[in-house]
């Protein structure tokens, strides 16, 4: 007969390694990367909108001819507002990325700054969303 070794549950618990304290992750580098991405995306959108030109052939009222008409972003107040909002968002992105880098080097007041960033992020979201809505409302009314 083979002897079976029975282990005591109390001895197993004492042999386990103590649980490691929960790891606090530092997402500052992710914050800087996302703010850099915000800057790059807004600058790209501004450049595309400013340099875009569209030519439409429109009929001349009263005459049987059609002439080409060039449209630019400055022809519409909604487009000007959209480009202004994206420019402000790009500037905000680069300034807060620099501020986030300074928080990485001096984390003493990081919690307070993160709260301020969250509030300003919501404000920037509202500005860009309102500019997008104005642009769409102008487009639909045409």
C-alpha cells in the first residue's frame, strides 16, 4: 500500500509568498503622448482646411452659361470659427504637453494639475464640438 501524504492547509498558507502591494501606475508619459497627438491632429486639420480649395461650376442667373467659382475657407464664418477652434486646441495641446513634462520632473503638485487639466480638457472639447456643430449646421442649411 502506498502511503498518501496529506498536507495541512495551515502549512500551505504559511508557505505562500506575501501578496505584493498594489502597483501604482504612472501614466504621465501616456498623457504627454496623447497631448502631442492632439497637437499633431489639430495642426494637420488646420493645414488641410486652410489650403483646401474647391471649384464648383455654377450657372449664371439669366444667362445660359456656367462659370467656375472657387470656394475657400474664408468664405464662410462657420469655417473660420472651425479653424480658430482647432488652432486654439492645437495651442492648448502643446502648452499642456509641456506642462505635463514639467509635472513628470516635479510631481509634488501632480494631483492639482491633473484636476486643472481635466477641467480645461472638457472646455476644449466643448469649443471644438461647438465649432463642429456650427460647421455642420452651415453645411445643412446650404
